[in-house]
């Protein structure tokens, strides 16, 4: 398969072979040599990846170009050096994920808007939390575990069981459970309803389309052009009749910042026009995501053709 063969494949089918073993190696490297050795080893690995993975490189440049234009030139330009920095940020993010999964708690963490979610959970009420592939959500899950939160992360990958096994080997007391979800069938809906009724949190991505159902998306303006976004988080909250929150995170000079915002006390879906109920919620989340991308331009990690209908930028 050529290096460009992935460009027309669904994001979930791209490059997860050997992922868990590679993550174990990164954590081992950090433990024996510290951050400096890890960083030194990461440079040639990331450089090789950026050079050889043309589709991923072009996707990064495309995102940076759109953000650069949308910000009026205040964010990094889509040059090769900034594409490399984008991937280096992702590599550092992987290490932080591993450290969080291992139970490390020496994080400088700043939360905004968390009290309402925590108070609700203490009262035994669950919620759906829509998030994005940005920053390091694993740190928030560690902090959540300290508050006694049970967090279920819905993932659209068929390797969820591998990740669960890795999580338990790194930290048997982890309060995070990964659940692989392809389609929201009645059995899955009942399982999730029971979790919300028990006061648990359901986290689901709002920036990646589902595996098997193109109808479960809608096109929304994002960084100056329309792109496909999933309707799943909002439909799920409607089916569960529970509160809906958003959470966005980024790493800044003083630590990890988590911004939690309430989107609806209870999502009610219009049976005659479901999209009419979903669209304003999805649009509100996408607008929040745009703001966060301006704040932390190198920390949105979607290295595939996000705006598939428009030719990407080149480096």
C-alpha cells in the first residue's frame, strides 16, 4: 500500500497496528531516561513519520492553513516546520496520556466550569460530555477519578479492549472504561442508560464521524469551510434524557486547562425533525472548538482529510 492510500480511508482504519506495544515502549523510555531522553528519541521518529506519511502531513498543513486564515494570520502558518511542531505536540501528548493512565497525579490542572458537573455527579445524576481530540483529556479522567467519578469513554475503534487491557496493566484502579461503539443499537442504549442512571459520565467525541453510518453526520462551518461532524453525542443525550456538557482542553505554559460548559439541562429530540434539535447543539460545540483551536493551534489532533470535499494545502 502506498503512503497515500490512507487518504480515502475512514480515519478509524488508519494506523493503529502495534499501537499499544509502542505506547508501552514510550513509557518505558521515559521511565529509564526521563523527559529529555524521551524528547531526544521522539525527534527522529516524528521526523520520519512526517516525511513518510504524506496524507497525514497534508492534513496537518490543511488544518494549519485554514486556522491561519481564520485567525487573520495570528496562528502558525502551514509551513513544514510548523507541521513538524504539530506532530511533536502529538508525540508529547502521547507521553502525557501514558503518565495519566499510570496514575501520575503531579499535574498542574486548571478547571473552569467543573463545579456544576461534579455537584450533579455527587447527587447520583449522570451526564453526556462531548469532547474533542484536543489537548489531553486523560488528565481530566485522572482528576475525575479522584472525585469518585466513573467515566465511560465511547470510542469508534475496534481496539477498545486492547486499550482497556493496557489501562488496567498501567493502573488497575483506573476509573476510566473505554467502550467500543460502532452504532447506537438498542442494547447499547440500554447499557448506557443504566450507567447514566447510576450517576456515571459518558464521554463521546464531537469531532469524528462514525464508522458505518454517513447519515449520522451533518455539515457545519468550521474554520471557514464546511466539514462533517457527528450527531451521535446529541442524539445520545436526547435518548438518555440527561444533561449535556461540553469539555475542551489544552496545555498552556502554566499547565493543563479544562473548560467545561453546560449545553443543555435535558436534550429533547423533535421526532419529526431530529436534525432541527441537533444542529444548534452541534453548532455551539463547533464554535467552542474553533475558539479553543485559536488558543492552542497545535493541539487539535485529527491527522486525516477533515475537509474531504476541498483539496488540502501542500507542504
